[in-house]
C-alpha cells in the first residue's frame, strides 16, 4: 500500500501510515484459489496484514525486503498480474508516481468486486483494465509498477511487489475502507496440499 509499507531492513519493522485503518474482525476466512502471478517459482508473502498494513505483499524469484539490493530478473516492474477471482472492475487508479519514503503518496491500483460484493485490490501496478470491465479468473489485469510509496534505504531501490487488499466494505478512500486480514492465497501463503484429495480424512 502506498503509505504503509513496513520497513523491515535489518530486522527492524517500522510502520507509518496517514490514517487509522478499519477492519472487519468477523469477516469469514477467504481462500483465493488462483495466484496473481504466472510463474513456476514459489510466490511468497513478504509482508502480512495487520493494523498498520491492511493487505499483504507478494513476490517471487527470491525477491525479499531483506535482500532487496539483489537483481530479480523474473520479478521486476512490468511483471504481469492476473485476476485471482472473477468480478467487475470497481475502480482503477492511474497516473500516480513513484514516491520514496513518502507515506502520503497514493498508488495506482485495480479493484475488482466479486459476486459477494467484496473487493480485491491489486496495488503498485499499471492497470490494463477499465472501470466497469468484467474479468474472469486468470485474466491479465495489470503489470507491476513503481507507483505509490516504497520505503527504501539510502542508496537502495524499491522492491517490486504486489500489495493485495481484501476490502469487505469499500469507502471513498483508503481511510474509509473496511478491510479483512482473514484471507490467503492457496499455494502462496497457504499450503496447496490442503486440497490434495489424498489428504482427506475418511470416516
Ligand atoms: Zn504493502
């Protein structure tokens, strides 16, 4: 998210934000069954959802805050992002520049509302869909982009990553949304073997 990336350099996490975030603590657990990247590599959650960071950050190709100086040939800005679920594009935010260590800087994003009205927002991207467009699971919707705030050490560079928000009740701004942290992506931050039929319990 633009204003709220925790700084985890050197093992120290520091969170900054421009407003308090609101959460639905009773939102039922939701599991996304499709991943936002097409890659044979392991998609990793590098930042979890919490009171100061209302979504989760994902990378692959070894990209991580702790070694953000390394080059990531498959996980750079421009990496395609795919819809994890079907729905309608509720909003698209465009034209927001890269900011470094500026918590008030807004990001580009694509927000898709599913049939249950919940909104999944893909943040730090260049949108490739338009408001009102219908999308299906796996549709190409955006590319990763240096847009919004990235907290960067002196001399460092922004780590490309996808921030995902799950918004149970959208408001008019990030400060008005109601978020849920109670979700995961199967095979990324939730074990894919969970749905392996050979692990089912019988009788
Ligand atoms: Zn984030």
